[in-house]
C-alpha cells in the first residue's frame, strides 16, 4: 500500500481496533489462474501470534482456500469521505479523499477438523449476535449441522505484517484541517462524521 510517512499508522492496537470494527474484509490471494478475492467476515484473535491471527470460513466450492499460493492479503476498509476544495477557503486546491484502512498479510491455513471448524463458527456467532435481542443461538447438535459443515472450509491466517494508512489531511496546515473537519461534520452521511472525528482525534 502506498503510504507517505505522514499517513502511516503503526500503532498495532489502533490497527486491530479498525479490523474489529470493520471486519467484513476483502481477502486476496494468488492462484495458478491469477489473482482471486473473496468478501468475507474475518475475526481477529489479537493474542494469537505477535501480530494476531485472523479466522474465518468460506464455501468449500470456493477454490481460493485450496489454491492460495504464498502470502494472502486481507484489506479492512474503515470510514472514508470526499473532501471538497471549497472547504479549504483558499484558491489553488484540488479535491481529495480521506480514509483509513489496514492491509494484513499472512499465510492461509485451511481448517477442516469438525471441532476446530465448530469453534470458528461459534466465535462468529458470538461476535455478530452480541447485543441482539434475542440473539440467534447456534444449535451445534442440530440435525443439519454436519451437512452444513461439509459445505464450508474454515481457515486461519497468522499475521506476518500489518500496514495502516490514516489519510486524514496531516499534510495540510492545522487551520485548514479544522475547517475541513467542521465541514465534514455538517454532511448527512455517517462516514463523513466519522472521518471528522478521526481528524480531530490527532496522533496517538
């Protein structure tokens, strides 16, 4: 990922937080036929390995799990917003886009054992049903469970590298950044408001 020094985010806790909050990721890998990608929810276990480990599952019919060669890359996209040059109150400026994103790299290892696969599904349900009333309960003893398990493959990706990009106007003077954040707060979409909050957060 092209990341000028002013936009680089290396705080692993912040990168992990974005990955958890935006866990529906793009998983890209190289296969014998070229690049392939799948859109999947990926769960992060921050304590498994120095940089954490991702867990997920995909349809067994999706050949990506079988054909992945070398490192895979998971792309986590956070909030993003268009930046109008009219907000700068200065001439000679151009439009841009502010955003935050994490690229996570590692080796994909398939998980096919029944107990390990059930554990991945159990974790997924616990995360995505949390806070729902009433939550959906995963009946592991259900008559259809074994048939469903045969239709999917789990995987884990122990992370070897994390890249974070927080493109939030750090290359502009502080007064200009403040005006931009104020303008974003007046926009009707949640992403613009989220980017304004990140701009006002500052480093750390």
